C-alpha cells in the first residue's frame, strides 16, 4: 500500500515523485508572478489549447472632424482601416532531476522546494523576454550614454508619451509603467533627495495597482512609488540573459497594453522514471509568446541608466 502524504506532513517520504506533482504545479503557478514584475503589468492574452497564436485587430486610419455647410452634399472621404497583428508562441521547458535520496526527504517540503525553483525559472524567462521587447524596432529611445537616472529623465519620458502622433496611436494613456534597474533606482533616489521624504509621499498606490498587489504582494516591494504620476518599478533582470534571450535594454517605460504577453497553456509538469539514473526526471513545458502591440511608439527604451 502506498501512503500518500497529506498537507502539513513533513516526515513522510515518497516512492514516486508523481505523488506530489500536483503540489509542485500549484506552488509554481502561485509563485511565478511573485518573482517577476513585467508579467503583472503588460496586457495578458490567453490562447486556447490547440492554437499557437492570437490575432489582434487595430485601426490603421485616423479620423478627422470636417467643417460642414448646411445644404452641401456630405462627401465620404474617410474609412475604417483594419489590420491585425499575430502573436505566436514558443515552447519553453524546465527539466531537472530528483535523486532517489531526495525522495526520502519530507514529501511536502520537497514538492514546495521544486515548485519554488520552477516558479523562479519561469519568472526569469518571462521577465527577460518581456524586457527584451523594449529593444524592438519602432520603440522610442531615451538615450544618454551611461549617465545616472534623474528626475529629468522622468520628465523626458512624460514628454515622449504625450507627444506621440495620432498616426502612431496618439499620446499614451494610463495605466503606464516605468521599470528600471536597482542601480537606476539608487541614482534616482539620490537625485530626488531621500532626506526630503519624497519617496514616502510617492508610495501612494494608484487604483489600477491595488488589485495587482493584492494578487502579487511582492509586487509592492518592487514598487518604488509614483513620481510625476508615473508608477516606478524595479526589476533585477534588466541587462540579463536567460536561455537564448537577452534583455539588452537598461529599463523600459510603456503604456501597459503596448506590450502583449500570450499564454497558450499553464506549465505542464510530469515526472519520468529513468533506468540509467536512480530517481526521476521532471519536465515542465509551456507555450509563451510576447510582442509589441500595434503602436510601439508607446514603449520607450531607457538607454541612459548606468549599471554600476
């Protein structure tokens, strides 16, 4: 008879890792967005199983109000212009071994540890891929060499957001977010003057963030505050490489629906017994995709942050 460990049991081992795989999945699902910032802020699109893409329609023509004289014929010179973007997904996998000795450890603890590490790996991949979109063609660039980030940079971001032409989607509208590195955060705090207590005043949480923080409490720790009505967040993955993807930008500011995340399915985690190895191989797979929305000018790459 196989004894299945129950929640709270920290003494029973397991004969097969599949006995606790549900706990691994639950832990990974709950914790994935705890370790990432960008995934909480961008436009998330669910893609049905069996499909590898989502089609996003958008308007390509801009309407203009025209003068009219009573009695004149109304000439139709304007029309809707509809185009679409396709967001496609790629498979990601996380594979690791569970030794036979590890299976003797407390089952719930082992499952929670595996789920936690799986969540961290998934969060890293998600964060770097979304940050990398800030370096794609069509985004605006806040250049400045390796200068420290200052309040003047935030003023420039506001101007760039507010002067986007109608042809490029028009001025960016809230919710908007700015994601910077820990180095840029330190420089920005120095420029603001921490002694002035400006950071405490700026940590008033805007309404659109309240629900996000209730779902992901760790997002509040990444939230520096509202400065010039811009929510500022800090990510540890700026300038990092995970797998085959590099986040070359040093930060990004964006209207939240200008970057789109497509999720085709949740992580599918299964253990496999291996004859040559005393233990099990665990493989988790999913489909993720990310891209800029129809109006990439609403994304600003920050290339002025010093990283040391």
